[in-house]
């Protein structure tokens, strides 16, 4: 029995910390009894969790929604789509989940000084009096 999660990043949009891949149960506890295998692909990562005791795993975690969490940092001046697909293998029968996509757009934040929240009138370069 195994779970395989494939994260693809065709445009090198994010940097993943491969040591951060962690699987949690519905109570927020780290799932135990699994072997984790991480493979770096040309365009992302593949994470495979497997167990030799499928029946025991199902007794302990059956019916729960398990969550895979990992840390990703958006690279500077990056934009593109990061896709994630999970496949569950139950005793030789594979079940594929939906592929999720995260669209990352390049942003250029701008710091500015305004008189009050909601104002679009810039006070940049002006003398601002202090009031009591």
C-alpha cells in the first residue's frame, strides 16, 4: 500500500525544502508506520509513502483525510503554475486524485506613504507635519 504525490514546477517557480515533506492525520499528528522516499525530478518532486502493513495502516488511519505539508518559497521574479497530483495504491489498485494547480504571478510590491488608509494620494517626498 502506498501514496505517491507528484509536484511539478515547469518554470522553476518555487524552491521546495525536501526535508519538510510531512504527512499528518486528521488530528494534526504525524502519520507513523510509513517509509518515505523522495525523488527530485527535472521539474519538481515525487514523494512516495509506503507501508508493508496495509491492513494495520487502514485500521489506524482508514476513513481519515491525511494531509501532506511541505515548505515552498516562491523564487524572485517567477511566474507559472505548480501542479500537484496524488495517487493512492491499495493492494495493487491505483486511485488518482484530482490534480490541483497553483498559479503564481510575478508581483512588484511598492511601498508608499499615504495620509490615511484607503487613500491613493501619495505623500512621497513631501514634508509631513507631526500633530498632537
